[in-house]
């Protein structure tokens, strides 16, 4: 069967991986040259611990306070935009205890499925992507936040996730070379991490060897529809670097199944199909350095109050990332937000300081954020051969294998491993 995936990020790649294994003739369309994606600079954390969605009670009030701090971890750029206003209203409606309790098992289940699939993938010969199961530490600078995270850990235990509450002495045993200065920490034993750059490269190489076709520098301009089926995709392929808009070849690509996995750009494509997919792009930044010889960090951690993620990676590298900047689709780098990440680190690790990087050293990615914090995975009612796989926010890498597997099961009309009712793409129609 001819199956087309729009988007070569980690969600599209894993969808191709599992579809190819089932004998599908897969083509991936990518608007860029494929050298970068929102996945490449990701923190690389596989996080069953992240079972609480972004939309929680109190987040709006906290977000309003953060908006007045240029270095805060969360920011919504004020602008007159109907899509943003609509998304904000839906976020507000989702930020209640009942909705959060409904979402938690769904996020736990898809995270645990992803981790199991990563474990299987890591066993394949010559498919190394530096997958390690060292857990994750949630570091709390203040006693108030520490108590809040102890309560979250209790919820995690009730959901079957293993945690340990660490005092400062126990924490120093885990990180003896940096000795965090915090009130305490929660250790999530079941979390893991990997090197996203290696993962994406290995997946692309594998898929190319298996005959998956990549169409880079290719823009989707429309669709040819017949009743409730998408028959073909109108594309424009750049054939020259100087003026790609002028030097472009237009054509149609016939398909039997179509998957939209274009992250923050997904609403642009769904609007061409007269579908509503509420989503906002949440920009995040990261910086990757070499590990300090005498101050080596061993275990991935999150600096809770600052919302900064730190991940030791292969090749003696360490990655610092954070912020959620809701500001639309743009390529601007806000150095104040980056400064907030840099300044947070010595607040938790007093002897560990990072120099402020140059702008060209900063990576950024646009995370696709749904209002309720759950991804969009499933068929649409309007088009029987269309599947949406998007809206994973900051957990694209973490949830990618499970999403890809679910996409394959949906297209092949198999019983899905998980109940996907809460992920329905048209839940806001």
C-alpha cells in the first residue's frame, strides 16, 4: 500500500519505521532539507514521570506572573490572534482537577509503551543511540516545591511508577562531583534518556536502506479529495537553491494512506482540509557543551522551579534546555530566555557555572502544544484515509515510538495497544 507521511521529525520517522515493517510503501515529504528538526536539540528524556499535562490548575495564574519576567520559563507573547485566543480558552477549560486526573493514565500508558519499544530498539545490532536507563532527578530548591513534588510522587506511585524521595545526603551520593544545593529531590527510577541526534540519524539511515523514499525541500500546497478519501497530494519541489519559489516543480503524489506529522505546522495543513486542530507552537531552547572533567553530571535532572532540563549524553556531552515560549511560528531567538536557563544552573549546582553562549550556539525547536496537553493521534471522521500524529509538546522524542506503533495499527485496522479515545484529533470539533 502506498502510504505518505508529511513530516520527517521523530514522530514521522517512527511512523515510517513501523509501517515499513508491515510492508507499506512509504514516502516521507519534508519541507526542509532534513538536516534539523524539533527533535534534534531535544533533551532526549524518556519520561513516564511526566504524567501530568501542561494544563493544570494554577498554571494560568503562574503563567501570568511569569509573563512579566523576561527570563522566566514560561511566556505567552501577547498578540491579537483568534487561534491563540481560542487555544487559550480551551487551555483554561482543560486546567481543572477532573480533566487532569482523566489525562494522567493516558500519558502514563503511552510513555510506558514508548519506553518498552525503545528497549526493543536498543537491542538491534548497529542501532546505537546511547539509550540509558539511569532514571531522572527532580531537584527542588525550596521546601515548598519539594513538598509539592512529594505529593506528585505519591500520585506516581498510585499509577504504578517507582519513585524515591531523596534528602540532601542521598542526593550527594548520586551526584558526588557536583553536590546539588537544594531542599531535596524526587528520583524517578523508571525514566531513561538517549542522544536525539544519533537516534534521528540512525532512523533515517535505516529507513533509506529499507526503501523508504524521502522527498526533501518539498512543500505541500493542497490535496485532491474524492468524497471521504484523499486521493493525492499536491506538492512543489524546489530544484534550485537561489530562488526556490521560482525554480520549483509542481506535481501530484497519489496515496492510499496519509499521515500528517508536521508538529507545530500541522494546523496549516489541516486547514487546507477544512479540519480544526487547536495548537500553538511552544518554543524551547537548548545548549550542548562538553562535560567538565572535574564536575561531571551523571544522571538527567530537572531544576524544578526554573523548569530547566539537564541531560548527560554520549561523547562526553551535556545538554541544558528549557523554556516554553508561546509566540507563534518564528525563528527568533530570545537571549533573555536563554539567559534564564544559564543563570538557573548554579542556583542548584553552586560550583557549576556555564558561560553565556553566542546566539549561533543556541538551538531552538517549536513544540506542538495542544490545549489539554494530550497528543493528537488517530483517524479523522471526515477523511477515512487520514491519520493525525501531532501535538506532543515537549515529549515528542519520549512518545515517538508508541505514536508510530499506534499509527501503524490504526492504518492496518488492528486493535491498538492502547485505548486512543482521549487522543482523538477531532475532540474539539
